[in-house]
């Protein structure tokens, strides 16, 4: 069983603050790293799919970076809004068909 | 909305019973994966089906079994239910030909075993 760790476990920020989360994963046999956003009572939704060391992806106010050599990825949210409140999951794969998920970072943005 | 639908959304069973969970994949997707999310944990890979064949299995006992049908919908069957099987079961479809492997999830089936 491969270990994927996310930190922090939970986070409360004020509206307008910028924040970031960390995902750590094994640095050997890397295939892909995914970030998912999961709102309560909905299904997890893919934010980013990252496959290359040094990848940087951006979608609006959210961006992510990837370092496969040292086994970590950062997710950044700039100017947090209440609608950003959700659990953010990262998932690592070394084969392409099986993903190992972290336990997630629960973000609450306070208006 | 992903187009992946799961049923039932909630169900309660007792120890020793059997359960079948169903998943309809997104149109055009030929691969379905099942994950179990127990309380306080991240989703754990159960198995994947690609074109009706099992294509990878996680660390789950044989009483967890599955099927994929010609229309690529899928079932997860769990026999001899145990209390620890209480969890949210997520189905995700994907297009195996894609090298990204992006997963499109349903909203899950929440199973409670009493």
C-alpha cells in the first residue's frame, strides 16, 4: 500500500486570503498525480491532472505545481471565496489504473 | 455534473447479508473503477473493470466482487457483510485510451452495516 499524505487536514481562512495545501507521495515509479475538489453531497471533480515533473497548472484562481523527484505537489488558491469551501483530495498513481488517495484537506472560507 | 450515476444512494444492511451497488458510466467511457471511503479516510481502490474484464484489484478480500456489462455499466457485490464494510462506495468512469487517467465520479452509495 502506497502512502499519500495531505496537509493540513483542515483549514479555515477568511474570504480574500490566499492559501495552499501539500500532497506528498512516493517519488519512485511516478505515473500521474490528480487533484480533486469535493463539495459536500456532490461527487469529486477533477481539478488538475499532472504527469510531468515541473508541471504547473492553473484554472482561474487555483493553481498546482508538481515535483516528482522529491514526491510533492502544492495546490494554491488565490483570494479564497466562500464557494471554494470543499475537501481537496490528491491522488497518486504508479500504474495508471489504480490511484492512491490522501485523506484530503477540508477548506472552509469564512465570509 | 459528470454523468456517472450510482444506485442506491443510501442503504442499510445487517451483518452477513449481501449487497449489490450499481453504476452507470459516463457516455463514451469503457473503464469503471470502484473505491471505498471509510470514515476519516481517503478513497481506497477496490478494483477496476475495462471492457468487461477486471483490470487491477486493490487490497480487498474475495467477498468483494464486480461485473462490467457490455454497455460498460458496472456492479459491485459484497458478500457476508461485516461492520467495517460501512462506508461510502464511489464509482468512477474513465476512458482507458486517455493517458491522463482522469476519473469522473458518481455521488456514491452510502452503505451502513448494522
